[in-house]
C-alpha cells in the first residue's frame, strides 16, 4: 500500500513538474519582447498537426496568419520556441546577407541510428559549413546544364500519356501525373536510375517515394522528432523515417556507387558529382564554379576552403535523399498549380504557347536546349 502511494505521489510530482516546465517555457519570448499568440501548454501551436487533425502545411499557414500585422512572431512546437518570419525583407537578410548567422536549422538527429537523416539541411556548425562548401560545385549552372538532357528525356514520356487523354477526351489526375514525373526526374538525376514511373504506376521506386509523403503518421513524426531533446532521441532510437525506407534508399545508392566505380561509368547526374567529389575533394573546374564558390564563401564569412568534410557513401546517400525530399513534393505540387492556372487563364496559356513556339523556331532542328530555356522571358 505504501509503495503504491509512493509511486502515485511520484507520478503526480513528475506530471506537475512537466506541466510547470512547459508552462514556463511559454514565457521564452516575453524576455525578448517578441510577440506571440496563446498556445497549448503541451503541443504549442502545432496541436492539430500533431494530433493529425490537419496537414502540416495548414499548421504552418495558420501560424503565419496568426499575427498578420507583424514582421515576425514567436511560435512553439511542443516546448521549443521558433521565430516565424513574415517580412520578405527580413527573410532576404537571413537567407542572403546575414546567412552566416543563421545556417543552423535547429533540428536534432541521431546520425548513428539514422544516417539518411544526416543531410545538409540537418547538419550544424562546421560540419554543415565544410560540406556545404564542398557541395557548392554541384549546384552551379554548368552542372545543371549537364543534367538537363536527363530531365528532358523524362519529360518526353509525358507526351504520349497526355496525347492519349486528349484523344479519348478523358480527364487525368494532374498531381499523380506530376508526382510520377518528379519521381522519374529525381530517380534519374539524383540516384542514376530509370524508374519509368510514368509508364509504370507500380514502380517500386514510386511506391517507396509515396510512403514518405502520404503517410500522415510519419509526417507527424517529422514534426515531433527533431523538436525532442537529443537525449530522448538517442535513448529511444527515434527516427525521422521508417528503417525500411532508409534501408531501401541506402542500399540503392551503395549499389550504384560501387557499380559505377568498378565499371568506370559516368552518367552526368548528381550521384556522379558526389563520386567525383569523393575522389577529387572539390568540383571547382570553371570560372563560373569559382565565382559561385567565392560568392558563397563571402555569404558565410569564410576566407579559405577547408577539406575537412569526408564524403562517405553514407553522406552521399543522405544528400541524394535530400535531393529527393526537396524535389518530389515541391515539383509535383508546383506543376499541378501551374497547370491549373493555365487552364483557368487561357490568355496566359496562349501567350506561353507563343513564347515556346517562337523560342523553338530559333533552333534549326527544333530541339529544346538548356540555353534556349534560359533565354525565354
């Protein structure tokens, strides 16, 4: 009886302490004079997202609109405070001029348990800085030009699908079509494989991709996990993504890297650039590459390049995974809304068609090139 009473009182004390701690954390912004609206004592401003009542983007949209007259406002995810920047001028300062003060995203990961989460986006401090400097050469216009034919080949597969729909006067699901297109592009440019998702909706790569973005429980975990203390994440082995997904993408990259290195194969994609970076330490080959690197070095307040970042297969796999995460949903959603706007505004559609036709006429063989795309209005 005494033991039960002691356990009960201990549990009550723990609960009271947690409640007190969380309530106290809600006063964080007061000491800095940062405005913030009332929030739930446990979930902060993300209650409906965490309880899966609303999707993640709605949660962020509601936070953005809480205090519409302000340039910035304080928000809470669980117990962690964040500043929501609303003013475009402030956003530009943070992302460009004063970026070297803001390069940490504040997320916590356990890269020993989940190496696929050790992406550039989640790295901090010198680890982020050293790898970002190395990767600068992979994002230049010259490297994008190399990948353009890969993207163009994927786009060619859309034409017969749309032609069939128009011929039969059948509607089609734009979001699904562009998700499959994005999968093909990312599979080709990042992982170096032809996924054929446009031709085969049952493609394994597409199915694995959809598991990342269409599982609401995993989306909730991606909000919760990075906001928990590092000791919790390490003790309980919490992860951003399911082990099955991580194993699939890690195995895919490892097999491709080993195969290319053993057979001396070059494809001109993002994975090729990472393999070259692993061997050569940097990718600065042209004047444009050097200018891009100098510009970035100036942004982060560095004067010299360090070669401290080791490019392992695990690091390569994580960056390919980041390429996928950043491109899949963003590309498919943007293209879907673009098509919707063009359908709603036929005058803009006509203008765009004329611009494309005029641009194509400048090339004798009628082929669309990277240079032509950049010259378009």
